[in-house]
C-alpha cells in the first residue's frame, strides 16, 4: 500500500508516478468494485505493482553517491529516537554536561539491549519542524560532546558497553559553539572513545559528517547502514571549496568516496548493514531489527576481552587505516 | 618548472631553495602597511615592527625553536599516493606536485629533533604554504612518527599547528587522522612525556578538533586565527557579522582554551621553562637572546 504522505526524492519520480497510478486505480476500484472491468483493474494493479517494485529495485541497486546522500538525509529515515525506542528497554535518558548545559542534538542514556546492559549515545536530527529545531538538526554544540564524554566515563565506571548511533551533518558552526570550545570538545570526545576500557560499537545510520561524527565513532567496531554516507566534509562544502560552486556537490560526492562500499574497501568501516528494498525509510521496522542484530553480533564478538585488549584492538584498528593501501 | 627542478631530486632541491624566506627584499607588514627590510624581518623572527607574526615554514620554525638554531630533520614516512584518485578541476597528484615544487617539502609537515633549553625535544611543524597545511595521511603519519620518536628518545613533543583543516582530496582517510593522531598523543601520555601545542596562524577544522587541542600546555602566537569552523562558514550560518577579534589567539585565551599568548621572540624561552619543569630537569640556563629588531627607517 503506498503512503500518500511519503516523501519522494527527485530520482524516485518514476516510482512515485507508478505508485500514484496504483493508488488511483485502487481507489477507483474500491468505489465501483463490481462490474466486468473489476478483473482487468486488478490485473492492471498487479502489473503496475510489479513494475514499480522492479523500478525501485533497479534504482536502488545503482544509486550514485549523490543519490545515497539524498537517501541518507531522507526525512523518513529512522533516527536515533526510532532505534532507541525499538531496541533499548528500560531506557533512562541522561542529560547535560554538568558544566554549561544540555544539548539535545546528542542524546544518550542507559538501557538494556537483548539482555545486555548498554549505554547508548547518538545524534538526533528530529522529525518535524518543532523537533528539528529542538535537536538543532542533529548538529551538536560543545555541550553535546561533553555530555558524550560524561556518559562514556559512566560506562567505563560501571563496565557497560557503549553503542553509538551517528547521524549528523557535522558539529554546529556557531558563535557560541566556538566560544565554548567546539574543537576541544570534539577532540576530547574522540579521545574518550579511544581510551574506553569497555567495548564500543558504532553504527552510522545516516550522515557521518566530519569531526562531529568521528567524535562518537572512534569505536572497536564501526558499522554502516547501506545507504548512509561518511565523509570528511559535506559534498556541498567540498564543492564550494574545491570547485567554488555548491552545485558541483554531485561531483564532490563522487570524488570523496563516501559510500559504505567505498569505505569498506578503504577499511574505514568494518561491515555494512543491508537496507530494505527502496531504503530504510520504506521499511523502518525491518532495518531497525537488522541494526539491532548487527550490534548484538558486534558486541558478542567483543565480549570477554580485557580493558587493555579492547584499547589495543581499537588502536590497531585505527592505526592500520591507510597503511595497507597502495 | 625550470630545468634544474627537473634534474634535481627533492632533497637536493631543498638545499637550493630559500622558500622559507621572502623572495623580495622588502616585505609589506600586513598590519601597518609599512615596508620592512627582509634582513630586519629575519632578525626579528618574522615578527614585524607592528607586532604582526608572519607565517613561517618548518625550517625557520625549527631554527627559532631549538637551541642555537641547531636541529636535525627526520624524514616523514611515505604514504599511499592518491588512493581515491581524486580530481576536481585539477588532479590531486598535480596539486601535490605543485605544492612540492613550491615548498621543497614532501608534504605539509616537518619533524626535527634538537634541544630546547638543553632538553632533548622533538618538534613537529605544519607548513601552511603546502596546500593550506591540510591534514591528510602524510600529516597524520608524520605526527605519529614524531610521537614515536619522542617516546623512543624519552623526549617531549612540541607541535606547531597550522592548517586550514583536513585534506578533502583524501576523503574519509583524512578524517581518520583525527583518531589516529589522538592515539599518538596517548602514546606520549602513557610514556609520561609532555605534549605541548603551539597554535599558529591559522589553525582550524579537524586539526583543531584533534591533536591541536589535546596538549598538556597550549601556547598561541599573537593574532593567530584558531577555531573549529572557519569565520566565513559561521557568518553564513548565523547571518551576522562576527565580533572583532573573534577566534583570535587572545580571544581563545580569554575563553580558557589556551594557557598563554606568547610572542614568537619569547617562545623558545617559554617552552624551555615549562619543559624544564615537566621533564624535571634543572632550570634552563638562559640562552643568548636574539638581537632585538632594529627600528626600520620610515
């Protein structure tokens, strides 16, 4: 059943047209369901459905890096809130950096994940205008990263593994953020990930934007959802600096190698979590379950390792990056 | 490129090149507009009479930092060449080639060992004139190498940061230098060795958000631009003009991000003082001060 409130991306237009057609026929068939042409309509709907599914499969099998960028930013893509509420039981939200304020662009807390106590942290972009403003579109200020450090301290103290969900365009480039030491806050958060004596697993669920992302992603295992992106700067930012033209974002997305496949080849990430046909936004509950299973597997494989072994594994993982490329 | 450049290997070229010093005999002070004679500028460590700290490269920096200007450069590790096969309107490999010809350096960083106030030290200096000092794999590996050298020699590491940020042409591989360099600092920490950062003009982006903000001690040169986001990006985001002095060294000092803003002509002494305490050696014998700059005729 197609959803009339669904947001279609520009390259999904042929699919949108087919789905609109299907819907039209369905509602027409529903209003005068009897008569001889009922069978024909049903056939036509079936034929169109197959065509739409085929179109969707073909489109999503060959997404360009720029199209993936659009999917990664899709407004209906599951966000931290969705993963947290479906995967974490007995969640207790922990707020504030204990020195300046609370930054809702990064959320976190304690809970249970398939019989394992965990500490979760993640960027939240928000779903509608009001929540997007509240979460500052997932662009954190120093307080967000300092809260993350505080929560990681807590995880270390009570020997709880850390799970992070990364989805941010980048750290917030604002006056107050600079004033309060945005750079230092990011650096300390990255450092804290690397010094943790407990397992840490990261999933890049949407946009892994630059330093604002790595601050929560210097983990033992880094997973990436199939159509998410991870990059040193946004394609638009890169285009405006190197091409001096934001409209070249497509080329920048291509050149920077920001897709999960590219990053797995470069050993920047460890594994890819396959998304449902047509992207995570078409079947959120399906992808949330896949993500849950992937995290569970990753945590299980890190179990029974000492604090030093975990630190050593993380150190080797990151120091190796780039060294075996030619 | 002239025929000599084509014939000589990079190492030899370095000897011929005088690129750390200005090519013109008279240099304009960007602050006062005054013309300064290059010899006077060199004598005052490239600080103009108005106090403006000009950008300098690794060789000058090493010479100004180590006792009696004596130091030994350490070769930076080789890294994979252009793994993304990146090109914008120009190939990345060509940009690298141009930067190497311009600076006589392999990449945007140099490492050297020498003594500071009698204390054996390792210094790592970013070169802003090499692709904006940008941090890619070469800078990351060199930083790690510098930390390893320091650990091996039981010496402190001094980092002179200067960078526009990460090197976009290396994509996520440049982003990975943020955790990688952070790990290098952990090595120093575990060895109980000091890590001192000197923030110079400009230090922004991923460099500030990693190794440039993780020092035991942070010094900054006067007037240096230091921040995470560049001022233009911030202005575009908040649609406001930024206040005077925003993201300058003095501002960061006021906001508690740097320990002291230090004039370049006093920096070596300042480093020697703090290192002597952190390394628990005896107080440094005062080395001969460099001559004060002669007043320039106007």
